[in-house]
C-alpha cells in the first residue's frame, strides 16, 4: 500500500469503535511473535498530563543518550506523529509498509478483528522492536486496565499523572472508579509513580498497587530552579511525575544525569498544550479539569485587547462545566463543531453560553481573529479535534483526517 492507501485502510477501522478488552490484542501479538514482550517500556496513564509527561520523559531520556521511542494519541495533524524515534515521527513509507504487513495478517482466516487503536498500537510495538529502542515511552489511550497498551507484561516503570471525570461511559462515574481503571497498569514489582491527586483518589491507587505488588512512588515537587519549556502552573506537577520516573529508572541502573533532566525539560515541545502563537493560544483542554487549568493560566496573563474563545466539544463531554470555567475569562465566544458525529452542534453551544456559532472551525477561527483584533488574544480549547483543525488552519499546515483514538 501507499501511505494514502494505508491511511484509508486504518481510518476505515474507525467504525469498530472503542472496545476495551485485551484478548484481541493478545491474540494479535501472538501472531506477530510477541513484540510487546521484548520492549523496555515506561507506561503512563492519567486523565490529564499523561501526554506532557510522556513527551518530557522521552526528551530527558534522549538527552541521557538513550535511543527512545514515544507512542502517543491522538495525533494533531498526521498519523505519523503517534510513533516517534529520538524525537522524529515515523516516516510515511514505513507506516505504509508496516500497515501492509499487518493488513495481510489481519485479513487471514481466524485473525482477531482489531480496532484502529489496537492496530496502531501493534504497529508501534513492532516498529520500536525493529528500531532497537533502548526504552519506549507509552501513553495509555483510554483508561489503563483494558487499554491496548496494557498487554506489555513487565514495564520498567508506570505512572498515573492525574485523575478527573472524563470518559465516564467507559471508565465509571466517580473519581474512585476512574482511578481503579487507570491503576490497572500497575504490575508486580514495578514501581508506580503517582502525581498530584486528591487523598481519596490516592487511596484507591495505593490499594490497587498494593494488591498487585507494585511499589508506590509519590511524585516529588519539581524545584523552581528547574526550567520547564511547557507553560502553565499545572505543568510543574507533571514535571514532578517525570522526576519520579527518572528516580525509578536510576534505581534500575539507567544513567540519567541531572544535566540530562535539565536539558530534556527545557527543550520539550508538545504542540497544542498551552501553545502560544502571535495573537493566539492553543490548548487541548477537553474536560473540566483541563479547562480549570487553562482558566488559571489565563488568570495569570496580562489583560490587553479583547479575548475571544473558540470553543467546540464532543456532545458526551461535560461541556457546560467546561464553558463555565472559561467564559468568565474571555470577552466573546465563537462556537464551532468539528466534522465528527460525536460533536456537539455549534448552535447548541452558542445558545448555552451567549456566543455566536460558526459554520466550520476555520470560519470560527477567522471570526475570532477579527473580533480580537491586532491587540487581542484568541484562545482555542474544548476538544483536541477542534484544536487540531484550528491550528492547521491558523498555521497553514497540511492535515490528515481526525480520528477519535
């Protein structure tokens, strides 16, 4: 297959949806000589912050001289972003070749019927093994216990960055239930680093870790003297998780100097997470916890010209609570809907917040920039899919179709 053909095949798997279980993934790994068993892995879960932690840890380990792999989701503009080696995205030609091989296997009689995310995860496992990475940093897709990444039997270290209400249809309606699902990545004898969480949530994480025989490591506070390239006060907590993971890896004999930590933390780039561009701010705040962090960041910014929010969200998200946190920090709101069935309509959002609805994300961005004027600030938030489309339009980037996982 060509790269475009590979994308069409991969994206055609989307109707299979999200199926949280491990049997299919284990069967597929068995057919591919178990790439997950030979991978040195750091496994990271959490409601918010897991991508930032994964990206930062990868930069730290690369600065320490290790050959790194990084697996994250969803992508902003290209499928290739999901699978990285030493900071660079997997080449399109390699995606095409690996997708072709997996398609041949998955279309054979008796093969498991994998979802899009499961295929992407298996593709990443094989790529990491073939490229001989020293360590692969894996971000959980959804939850933890039944996520496709959780077939890795014995990671070097695991972490839970934060717990908030999100994906309740899959993970449960309470913080404790969600914490239990994310704690499902704990493995016997493998330290679990816990980020800044509420006491009742910490108790759940600790209990599940104890039941699995996983030692607990509470993330330390990051010293103010340690420079971090990712903006926002909440990111200091994520940096603490990185420091906790570094200590675990040092305990395994992995040489990570303080200099490597400083270089990695100061050089990490994670697009769409409090990403400032001239006249704009892009943030993947897609749940109330994320919007609260964005609101706190906006409170700390100097007031100049008009602030205009471009907001869109999936209908099954707690978007009224998200808007309640952001609306007081802006002067105008332009609502949008990405071209996805799950998206809340722009009109519904506008009627709820007194904003104005745009017919597309691109139109909403253009309208917001006009309202903000040369001295104002456009803030894009609410859904990573809105952010991806808005960012591509703003920066003139080529973008592939969005996909939820």
